[in-house]
């Protein structure tokens, strides 16, 4: 039983944690979170998990249209630390967000229904409820009351799936505590459903699948119709992935996301095929008169983006970086004009990258994520990445008045538990 006084065993445990390091991109985050947990609760965490955000190289707004997407998990994570509360505590999960400095509780015997506002507790509560449904109330009742602390270095509202990372980290924590391991696809779908029901965002499967199935040194070509995954190796020392956060925030639950999904569904019905994967440019043109101008534009994006994504995977496998870069620019134009989800700041970042050009080390650039702000992803020569970053940052600040945040990332490991190595 954990008491309020720091016992000898706990002090030894704390010293052990202070001397324990965890390697990899998540290491600093885990160490900092561990020390914060000890400071707040006078005992070390018993469970630690982490799940990454993601960046989508190409294939935007087609995960919910049966398309292909080509994301990678990034070296930015949500990490969660937890430990049981004393046995006489009410059976609740007392949860604090380090980033927001907010605390709330989940009653483990009376989990919330899908009516919470789309805030961090809603994402976590949806996963708790979905996990209970899958393992049954009797087994779920064995999960103890707990103190939970989480921290993220995934930019919030940047289009890098911070919400999916939180959902997947929460599911991984519950697996670790309960000893019940879900299938990887089952876990991803559970988290997707939580976002649908508890955050009101009708997202596709890409975000959660990326956080669950992420693999080091590989992109993930995900067939969103069959849910089949093919990892596309990316191990070039000469090419880097540069992510630029415009620091313009977006809120997908504001209606734009759902509106575009409805427009695509309406257009597909008029075209008369079962899936966008079966639709062609000729199908769109032959049904032009029945489509509104908006539906026509949305159709053009979906069909062309599905094609571009498949070509991009081939380009990576054959090292055709210039071809990949042109596909990225074409994707951005389509998102800007046909799908209308870009914004002035994203367009500026892409144009700054294009202005540097091949001579300056840039292959291609595009917006990534839901749009209306967030991030761009840029393919650059590794030895020129610093110069490219400096130029984009300075010019973006000069022309927009906003400070951009840039970082490079390799494809990263998906969600995982982190051993608590206590030597006491």
C-alpha cells in the first residue's frame, strides 16, 4: 500500500529511477516524466508507456475514402506514467496533463458516455470505455485505482496526430496494467472509435494505425480499404524529412472535416461506383453534369491523390527523390485548390520551400494533416537541412509575423511499454 510518507523502499526506488536511462527519441521525455511523477506522488510509477505522433508524407484526406496513405510515426511521443493508488482509495483514475497543467478524474466503475467535450479527458475516457467493452466488465474491474501523469512533445493542433498518440498511449497503458494484449489492428480501431464517439471527429484509420504500427526506418503504405500495411524502407542518409509547424491552430470538430467527408460521399453516390478505389478520371468526367462544382473538385482530389500515393511508394523504393518531390507539390496544389483545406500560412511555407528549389537542397513540400493550419512536410538533402530550416524560419517570420517551429525526424517505433527497472 502506498502511503503519504516516503518509505525507505520508495527512496531507494527513486534513486534507482534517477540512475536509470531509457535510450531512443523518447528517452528524455520518459526521464522527465518519471521525475515529475515521483515529485508529485512521492513514489515511482509502476507503468510507463509511449505512443508516437505521425506525419503523412502523401495521401491526404483519402484515408476515409478507401485510398492509400503513406505516413510514418515520428520521433515525438505522448508518454504516460501511472501507479496504483492506496487500496482504500475510490476506484478512480486521477489524471494530470503536464502540458496543460490540468487534472481530472475518471470513475472506473462509471465510465463516461460519449458526451464529453472534445478535450483530453474525452479522448482518454473513450479509450477506457472501449477497452472495457472489449475485455468485459469483470476483467476490467480488476484494473486498480491509479494516479496517472502524461506529457507530450507532439505539437498540439499541428496536424501530427497528438490526439491519436494520446488515445493509443492510453490503450497501451490499459493493456500493460491488465495484462490483456489486443491485436494491433483491434487497438487502432478501438482508438479510432473513441475519437469518433467522444471527440466528434469522423477520422479515418491513418492516425491510429500509424501510432500503433509505426516502424523505425520505414514508411507505412496503408491500404485504407483492406487495412493491409506494407512497410516501405527509408534508410537513405542523404535525404531527410523536415517538419514545419506553422503555429496556426485548427479545430477539426468545427465542421470542415465532416463537411468534406459528406461531400465526397455525395459525389461517390452520383458517380455510381462502390468505392473511390474503383473510380477513375473518366468516371468523374462522364458524370460531370450531375456533380456540383464542389463535388467535382473533391472528386478530382480523391482520385488523383490515390494515384499519387501509390506512385510515391514506388519512388521511395527506387530512390527517385525528385519524382517524389514533384508528387508532393502536386498533392499540395490539389489540397489547396480542389479540396480547399490549405491556408495562407501553409501555402507560404510550401512556396518558401519551392523557392529554395533543387539547387538549395529541397525536393518537394506539401501541407500534411487535416489542414486549416498545422504543419508542412518537406523532403530535403540531409547536408542542406540546416540551411533550408534557417531560410524557411526567417522568411516565414518576415512574411507572416509568426514563429515557425521546425524539426527533422526519422520514421519511429510505434506504441510500446517501457520497462520500469527498479532495483530495490
